[in-house]
């Protein structure tokens, strides 16, 4: 047994020596009794070689120049967005939302016309007097929402001195004016509404409302809301009301009424037949012929003076024609729409205008009645007394 044990030890020793010699010959260091596997098993891979990655494609090794390129691109995009929001959008959005309720919120800042030297009429019609006295002569009237220049409140009996936008200076009741001009500032509203009917009612609601005010022909209001058949208009007293779309003219807030044919002027004038006559009046509650000519022309696109003394120079003078044999006036030379200026019947040959008349048809004049209380249609011919009173005839509509 001892010999066998000795023999096994010798065999083991020889095997161990042979293993160490083999390891040394292979150039492998260490004392591991196991041979390392042949080939490149376990060797670390070169990712750049295996996957063909270079610096341009590696997120980890991104170069400084590429970072600057991305920052520059981001800054350019940001600047482009800011320019679009603050420069481009304010120019294009108003066009998208024009004539809608949103337009007030996207349009440019409004340009206000009136400062604290102006007032606006807050009643249907305000009489302009020659003196700060109710018994003085009425020069003319100004309509609701019409702006006037405020000149002085150093007056008696509650009057203030004003100048109309067409430069008529006179006195009006101070409590018939408002300092709040927002109702007549065009840029604060969406629609301009001109009353074409003899009068229109402004109601508290679009349907089944109560009467707030009544406005007359040639009154200009501004609206913010348009619905089927109605407008919501701003009133000078700070209120808003509703007016039906029939009998009104809708305009852009900065546009004026288009000029139309003479027959529309005549039709507007004829709506006042049998109306009460009032010196200087321009409404159905009381109107003069010069006032009727003023509002009828205005609602049909032509502005003429309010006063008789100024109207005699408006438009173009009509050359009257006379019969070559008898010398009688040819009536048909005065056309519908012409304004005829007459002298005082008690001052034959006078060239100062005393009153006027509007020709509505051949040989028919719309003028003050003989009693002086109303507006009536009057026929005339070549032998009429009226013909001898004619000073001049003016044509304001061609």
C-alpha cells in the first residue's frame, strides 16, 4: 500500500510539472491550474469599430460646434415666433374677425377723435338758440349723438354756449348734453347706423322691450352687436338699446352715406308731408323747409348747410327758362329735387331769401302752408304768385 501511494504521488508530481511547463510555454501568467479558452472570447469590444460610430453620430461625444449650431437654431425659432405673435398677428387678426363681436378685442388701439372740449347731444333733438333765453330765435337743431364743441357755461337759465360741427354758434340747454363721448367715437364700435326713416324707436331689449328713446331721420348711431333684424346701439347717456334694421343704413364706422339718385331725396322729403312746421326744426315733431332739405339730403349722401342763408349758395344754380313769346316761366325747367328760394311776399323785388320750397314734381312744391303751421304740397304754374317771388333755384342732386 505504501508503494502504491508513493507511485500515485510521483504521477501527480509529473502531471503538475507538465501543466506548469505548458502554461509557461503559452505565455500565460498566473498559477491557475486551468487553461484559458482559445480565441477572443471575453475580450472587451471596441464599439466604434463594431458599430462604425464616429464623433458626428455619438451623443456622448457631441462636439462644441454642434452644440452652438443647435443653440443658434433654437434662438432663431424663438425670435421668429415672437415676431409672428407681436408683429404679424396684430395685422392679420382684425381681418379674420372683422364685423364680429371678437373684433373689439383683436383690433389695434382705437384712435379717439373727441377730447374734453366736446359734448354730445343726449336727447332726440336739441334746439340751438341765438341767445341764452328760451324766447330767443331758434337757429337750428342738433340730433341725438351729434358732437358739438363746448365753448362756455358762463350763461344764464342753464344754457351753455356751443359750436356745431358745421360752425353754427349758439346756446343749448346744458342738461341736454353729455361729457361722455364714447357713444360717438367711431373706433370704439363696429357699425355706423344712419336712420333713414322719418323716425325709429330705440328699445330696452331686442324683443318685447320698453321704449328708451325715439330718434329721427339722419340721426347717426354706432352699434356693437348685429343680430337677425336688430342692432344694439350705444346711446349718449351710457345706456345701450336695440333698434330694428329696417329703415336704417349700415355703414363702416369711418364711411359716409353713398350719394344716391334725386328720387330718393324727394321720397325722404315727402315723408314729412303734413308735419308740424317749426322755425329751425329738423324733426317730425317740428320742422322747417331748410331743416327738411338738410336731413333729406344728408340721409341720401349729400351734406348741405342747415341755415336758409347758407343753403342759397349750395349745389349749382339752375338756369330758368322762359317762353320766347310770352316771357312766362317754363315750369318744367324746375325739376324734382330742386330747392326754390322765395322772397318775402310783402317785399316785392327783394333778393333776400325769406323761405324755401322743394320741388317734388313738375309744378308741385313742398313748402310751408299759408297758415304757417304745417308742411304742405302746393301746385303752381306760370301765372302763380309764387313765380314772382322766386329768387333762385339750386340743384343739389344731379
